[in-house]
C-alpha cells in the first residue's frame, strides 16, 4: 500500500523565494509542492485538494503586463480560501514587521 505524499501549495510572486521554499519543503517533508506566482492561480487549482497552503502576504505579480483585474494580495487570498475551503490549513508569511498585520491575519 503506497501512501500519497502530502500536497502543499506555495504562493509567492518572487521566483527565487518560490524555488527556495519548494526545495526546502520537498527535502524536509518529502511532500509534493506546487508553486503559484499569484493568488488566482492558487484558487483555480484548489480542485487538486492541497493539504496545506503557504502564502506570501505581499503578492504583486508585475510580470504580467496583460492583467485585466487587480492583483489579489495574501490577505484577500486568505479570505477567499477560508470562505471556500476552510478545512485547508493556511500559513501566511511576510517581510513586514507589523504586529497588527500578524494579528489581523
């Protein structure tokens, strides 16, 4: 009987950070990791049933010049996730040094 590895979604608009987190998680936890550069891509793929979601707070994917709608930040993603899939654990991270932000999230 083979156990399927846990599936972790990582959301970060910085390619380097996304790659480093993916590598670290795969090595430390032996899990499957899917990375997304924006919140919308994460939400579209919820049908894959992730076991855990790790997301940056500050998502500003400016590489897509053809955007027709505003970019969703991590807080907006968290609200969407908790409304649609509250059973999925979500951890947010940020380089901001704000206690108020940490408490709100």
